[in-house]
């Protein structure tokens, strides 16, 4: 190798960027149309963003039930989750449940997840997850942090096989779970662990989520 060529290769090594480790992929946003006994009720949206080594999840729920053009029920919920290393390290939510207002804040501490809600304060296990459904890990917990009230609630998800469902306008296979405890119904995720559907009973009505 000639002297000029060796010098060129040496200089190229100095200015070439070092290999960058691959960053975890940011999940795509999720949008669900929600029905109440078959009638349109509103939407549930989940958005994701990376901030350094953390995943920030923002959730917006808007429900409204009308009878004869009169609004008889209104629900609004906004939440923000912060995850690092697969663990929930921060959570905040504001909810207006038809006039009843709730606020929750949770922060990871060396002792566990410190939760402060409308009903009081307590220390939850460090591995606690919320009831926001987007995170498939919640199916492995018998108790979850209720994102509205801030209470630890029973919510058991039992595997119930698989089937095809329409998700985002396409027929895809999903893994099903039966829900029992605070909510009874069914929950499903795609083969890539994306939240696909939710159906449950609430106040004598059937609530159904369809992924757009």
C-alpha cells in the first residue's frame, strides 16, 4: 500500500463515526373507536415517544353518551406514563368521570412505586403496571394500578386461545385473554404484542373497542 493511500485510510478512520447501538423501536400510535351498546361513544388514543432511554406514553380518552340528542354521560381521561428499562417510573393522570374528578401521581423510589391519588397515598411494588391496557405485561399481573382512582385493583387476565380479528382494517390473528376482577370481558394483542381489542361490561352496558 502506497504512503498516500495509507494516510488516506488513517484519516478516514479518524473522521468516521463510531458504530451506534440500535435504539429500541418506538411503538406506533394506537387509536380505538369505542361503542356503548353498539352506539358510537368516543375514542381512546395512545401515543408513544422516546426521550433518551425512556419511553413516554400519553393517553387521551373522550367518551360521551347521548339519549335523544341529550348528553347523559361524559368521561374524559388524560394520562402520562414514563417507562425505563421495562419498568414504570412515573405516572400522572387527570380524570373527569361525569363530574367526579380524580387525580393520580406515581413515582419510582428505591422502596417501590410511591402513589398519591384522590383517595390517599401508599407504596406499591416496584414492578407495578397500570390498567392502561396498551402494555401486554399487565396480563402477567393479578393486581394493577387503576389509572383513574390510583387504587391497586384485582384484574386477572387468563389466556383464552387465539382467533382472527379486524385490526386497523385488516384481518389478523390475535391472542385472547379473559378479564376477571374489577372488570369482566376480553382483551387481545397481536402477535407483535400490540393492543388489538377490548370488550367489557360497565354499569350494565357493553363497552367495545375497535382498533382503527
